C-alpha cells in the first residue's frame, strides 16, 4: 500500500437538517425543508425531475449556494461554521462538464488542489500516478502529459474523478457525472466507479435524473419532487416494491417489476422457489422434466433468467454453482410472482 493510501481520511456523514433554499425572486423553494442523512462511506443517489432541486442540494453542501434556512452538517460540523474555501477542500466535486482546465495537462489538472495545499513536487507526482491507476488510466502511457482535449469523453470523466479525489476528501459530490457519455462508455465508467467506491468508501452524494443509474449505483435513493420536497428515501428494492406515492410510482416507471428482478440474484431465490414449486432437489440433467431448461449461474440476475426462459420457451431455468453443477431451479411462476407483486 502506498503512503497516500495509508493517508486516507475517514469518511464523514452528510446531514441535511430542514435544509431550505429559496432563490431571490422565486415564489417556490428550490429545496424545501430537506431532512436526509447520508451515512459515512455510503453512496446515495439523489434523483428527481428537472427543476426538483438536485443540483441546488449539492451546491448547498459545498456552499456554492447558501442556505435560506436549516442546516447541513458534515459529521458534527455545521458547514456554516467553516470557511467556504477550506470546506471545498474537504469535498471532491465532479460535474458533467468535467471542469478540467483545457490549457493544463492531465497531471497539472489532477495536481491542482495538492499544489494549492503546498504539497512538494514528488508527493504530487506520486499522487497523480496513484490516482491515474485508481481510475483505470495507465500512468505509464503519455496520458499525464496530454491536454483534456486529447482524451475521450470517458477518459476525461475519469480524470475529473481523479482530480476530485486528489486531496483525499472525506466527501464526494457528483452532479450527473456520466450524463454526457455514450451508453457503452457510461456502463464501463459506472462499473469502475462502483468498484472504486467499494475500495475507498468515500461518502458520496450522486445526482442523476436516470432512475436506472440510481438503482444500479446506490444503496439508498432519495427522490425529490417538484418544489424540492423529499418524496421517498429508501433502498432501490423498497422504492420499486413499495413506492411512497403516485409521484414515485410514476417516476420509477411502469416496468418497476422488471427493474426489481434485475436487483435479485437467482441463487438467492432458491429457498423460496423450492417451497413454492416443490422442486428443491432439481438437478437439471438428472431430472428429465428439467433437462431442456436453460442453465444459469447462481449470481446472474433474475431478469436475465426471465429473458433466457422466455427465449427458450421453457417453464423454468436450472441454477448452477460456479462450476456448472445444478443447485436448483427457478420457475416462470417464481419470477412473475416477484415482478408481479410490484405491478
Ligand atoms: N440561481 C438561481 N436563481 C433562481 N432560481 C434558480 C437558480 N438556480 C436554480 N433555480 C431554480 O431552482 C429550482 C431547482 O433547480 P435545480 O437546478 O436545483 O434543479 P435540478 O433538479 O438539479 O434540475 P436539472 O435536473 O434540470 O438539473 C428550479 O426551479 C430552478 O429554476
């Protein structure tokens, strides 16, 4: 482990306490008495329709916008009690447009905050290398010497994340960070960021208008509705299976049953399906009734199982362990009872 990794500061919770923002000249608050606790190390997605107050909520945390009333705390420190510039150094901020300086090299962009903090040149160089590696860019290539315009959109976004992490902030704010990427790059960068989050555990508030991205990325989702009111704050599974009101139900979409299937691994359904179907001992090849059923690994999603089964026109799938031995079966009835329970 490098010196910098040992140096990681502990994550800090973010607490919105009746946080309200009324912009001058506006009749309605952009954010209305928001109460929300993001636990230390947690990744929470903030979603909602355009104008719901998502960006305002983020900019209140780093004081690019000031609260009208209420409070926001990082751990036990009220942000109002801190110097705004010092506060921003405690917070990594990633935005859709990356905010990279076009006339500075990638190394200079990433090293900017450490330089302002007065780190010596060697320490900055090591940190830049470490961060490029961390975000999946090979530091030995000439990437550090290139300018942002010489990188792809996905690479620029990775650099934006590296720069936000440069001074080991305990908190990350991310505003539609992957919104400008094409779908394939976006999926890659999402996967990489999730792995990175598990590795470094920064408290992260992540804004997206895309409910599918939120379901994939977060342990809990906060849904804001017009007027900046919190509609629901819960796990993806709870939001999909028990939307708090009509607004949330409409926002998550008519296919929430299918979305819920994508959260569930088929292996975790085996105990339930055994009692539901009486096929606990299903072993695929040895049971002629199941011989024609497609086989699926236990860690695949229930949604993938449904697709397989529909394509094969069978009544179920055989679930296998890592070594392709059958460990049970899941039927169409099992799958539709999960998807259907939310419709
Ligand atoms: N500087 C400002 N002055 C006045 N009103 C503002 C200002 N910034 C934002 N608003 C208003 O506050 C409300 C919330 O805006 P905000 O940008 O926080 O929403 P959002 O959920 O992030 O929207 P989007 O998804 O479109 O980015 C909107 O009605 C917006 O018009």
